């Protein structure tokens, strides 16, 4: 998979790209991630990419031309262009699985007061990671990349994500490790039994219990 990220602040991504699972996925050539500063596509002498809004108002608005030019320079027949913004569809695990099948993602990170509305005509989809405001689209882009890349074959063991939260509309079951007792709190006996059938049944029951208590909305 190839992911191109359009951003004014490529330096924000350095830690994200050079640590842990994402770094290993890049080294194994399972994913290619490119950072493109769309300031480079400005036609103005000072590389300006924003301006004051028509009609007045506070803040600066990103201009359409540099961003659209950047998109068009990267887009192919296999590309999916995603605008990260508060007005987009709320991101969920189902969408991560859908995007995992893409050959090429182009992620557009906003900043400042917002986008020129005409940019929306040049993207395929708009995605939001929640009902709150961030200073830019860089953190949402990292969240989307992380959630998608870990699903790519060979990045992590398949068993690691097949039964985790949201995969079957349930939250994940409780997990424990050593010691068997910590400050009076013991590991459930069933997990020490060696009976894999009973363990599987207990885990499923705990998933339903936890989801009912914490995220009943997931049960439909």
C-alpha cells in the first residue's frame, strides 16, 4: 500500500514513522508513506497557501489551488483521496478494514481556520475521528494510518486483531499476565485451567458483559 500525506507540517510525523510497528512495516516494504508539503505547490512568491475568508471572519482559510494541484500531481486510477475534517463521516473500525484494501491513499490534512469549500469537489471521501476540534489534520492522519497499516497482511499476527474490540461489534475481553495475584486482585481461575473451550466461552461472555456495561450502542 502507498500512502501520500499532504500537510504543512511534515516534521510532526517523524516520531510516528520511526517507531514501533509503523517503522517495521515500512522497513518490510509492506507500506510506503510519503509526506508532501503542499506549500511547494503554491504559485505565490512567498509560498503562501492561505488567505482571509470572503465575507469576513476570524482566522485564515487554506486556498484551493495549491491543495488541488498537489492532489492532481499524485492521483492515479487506484487512488482514494480523503479529506480529514470535522464534517466527515465518523471513523470506525469497519472503515479501517475497507481502506486496508486500497492500493493508494492520499490524505489531506487541514490547518488554520479551514478549507476553501471548493476543495471538497476534488476528494473522494471526508473522515472525522470524533466530535472535537484539533489544530490540524495531522493527528487524525496518523490515527487513520495506524489503524489501517496494522491490518495489512504481515504487519502484525492476524490473531492479534481478529478478536479485538469492534471486530465483532463487541469490546475486547479482559486480559491478565503475571503475577497471579496483585494487591488482592486475582487472575480468574478459568484462565489458569488449561481448558481452552471454557476459556473461549468465558472470554465471549466477558465481551458481551463489558459491551453491555460500557458501550451498549454497539449491540444494536
